[in-house]
C-alpha cells in the first residue's frame, strides 16, 4: 500500500490502539529510560517473556520501537525521532489537564 492510499482512519486506529494497551504502554515507558533486552523488560515490568515478546512485535511493526541484535541478545529502544518526543508532549498535556481530572478538579 502506498503512502497516498493509506487509510488514515485505519492508521490512527492501529497507532492509538497500540498506545492504549496498558501492557504496551508500560513497555514503551520502560524503554524511555534506555535500551533493554526482553529479559530486562520482563524484570522491570513483571510481565512474562511471551507477553513481552508479543507486544514488542506489535510495537516494532508500528515503528514505535526498534530492535538491534547484540551478540545473542536483542535490545529494544523507543523510536527517538517520533515516539519519544510525542510521549514528552503527552506528558506535558497530562500534567496540565489530565492530572487535574484525577484529582477531582476541572
């Protein structure tokens, strides 16, 4: 499918559903602090290896994370060009608006 024929609604759905999944979001937030192997992600998150691998595959297909082979281990990192700045912008927005909702304010 060419970029011109990409259905935006479908692409938005894939993008936001990838971030809306709590497990994938926790994995991405873990990777914001540096590159990690699957076992390191499991240790940090408490998730099982198969679940982490499954979710990393989805995040990698969407370009949200990248992997790099180093010896017998594969290390994952968050996409520093697009996803990391986006998450920083979301952090600012949440601090200004969403945290107030959680505190019961308008």
